[in-house]
């Protein structure tokens, strides 16, 4: 899964939730972000945690021996 900027959708590799141009505009201090941006970041992080949890705990039909 590629990380994308929560504002513009650009693919990012910097480990942040924002691309470099959005970081320049909004800064790195999350406490100063507008509420809508804080919500987008929290929602994206929730989705990532949920996908990770599902992939770790999911049991496939192959694992159950139903399809070989």
C-alpha cells in the first residue's frame, strides 16, 4: 500500500501524512493544523491500523483447508 498525502493525494515516501509541498504550507506542528486536517490524518491512521489488524488476524480458506 502506497502512502498518499491526505490533502492532495500525491504519493509520498517521507513517513509523514503530508507531501513536502503540503508540509511547507501547513508546517510540521500538528497542534496548529486545522480541525479538518487533524480529522483526515486520524481517519487515515485508523484505516491503516485496521488493515494491518485484519491482515494479521485473517484466516483464509486455504488456512482452513477448504481450498488446496
